């Protein structure tokens, strides 16, 4: 029997939404081939089960138990950790933003370094809010996304910002219900931008792949290029599903990011970075 590894991707939406999607990839390391095993483009509740119960059941059914590690890799699109101030165990905080928390200290030092320059990065740097944002979001915004081509740049959502906060809370609950998973945090927009640059895709594609009207065609072009250059097999019906549904596409990207991470092909944190506060995996 050929050895294979299972990698799952989760594009998580609100529990009352119908936009949660799950993708499953099967990887054969000896042959270096990847197959899109399954795609759930709409994971929602039923009369007998809540959306969380259905999602946990779907992920558990897709989990493999024959790997030596005993774990299945799962890439998710939402924060897996809370901002430093919310993780902090101090009962009294007499100096907000000036405490001895390692992650908060790193954020303050980072702001001081970037504020000294006269470049565009320094001009964009704002005061930190360690109760809504994490070090990784600060670093990604100013050191990674700012270095992408303009057509690929995007805003980084904070872990407890208005968009991400409910999803961060939901994932914090779900993770406790998912034993046997090695969970990594992914950022589909960033992985897609970096893969598009690697594949030398036209700027118009990366600029349009999330659009309501033009997005389907652009996503199809990205997937076809990935399939050709990275030896990924996708059935035609699944290719149509991924192209027409942005959530399904992002779930696929999360699964592929987990595969890259497991194979040591993702970026390492910078020296001195407080990794325990949260890290996002993305292609090196």
C-alpha cells in the first residue's frame, strides 16, 4: 500500500453563516503527487445537529489515523491564539501597554524600530493595541504584505478586530473539540499572493480572484496553474466548485498551506519573535 498523508483546510465563517468550507488533500510523498480528495463547500447545521456539531463530524470523518504521528494536519483561516493582553494572567495592570509580557514587549520594540525610519513603512506604523492585535499581525502588515506588489496587497485583520473576533472565539472553542489534529494558522490571501508570484501569473488575476463577478474565472486560472506546476490532481467537477465558491477556494489554499508547512516549505519566524503568541504559516 502506498504511503499517503492527509491535509485538511478549513475556511471558517460564523456559526449562523453557510459559508464554512472544508477541503481535504491526499499527498503521496514518494511520488510527490497531490490529490484533492474532497471538498465541502457549505458546512452548516441540520435539524438534529448544530453547525459546530456538523463541522466537528465532517473534520473527524476526514481525519486519518494511520500516520506515524497520529495526527492529521489542519490549516485554518482564523487566529489560533488571543492577543497578549487577553492571554495575560496579571490580575492588576497598572501600566497598559508597558507591562513585562514578552509579546507586548516585542510589539513595543518593533514599533520603536519602525518609527525611527523615514520610509513608507514608518509612516504607516500606528500605535499598538495588544488587546486586539498580536505580534504576527503587526509584523505581517509592515514586513510582509507591504513588500508585495500593489495588486496583491491587502489589509491584515486583527485577531479581536470587528471582522475576526467572533471567528477567533469560535475556533478557540472548536479546537478543544478536535483531538488528533495538528492545527496551523493560514492566511489564504497571503498564500495565494505568494503562489501567484511564484507562478508568474498576470496582475489582473491576483487583483480579481476575490471579486464577485470576475473572481470565478481568475480562481480557475490560479488553480489550473497550481495543478500544472505543483502536480495537483483535481477532478473537473471539483475545479468548477473551487472556482465558483470563494470559501471553498480558500479552504483548499489552507489545506495546501498545511502541506507546505509539514514539508518545511514555509517561512520561519524572524529572530527573537515571540512564536508562542501566534504564528501564520505561509510559503517561503
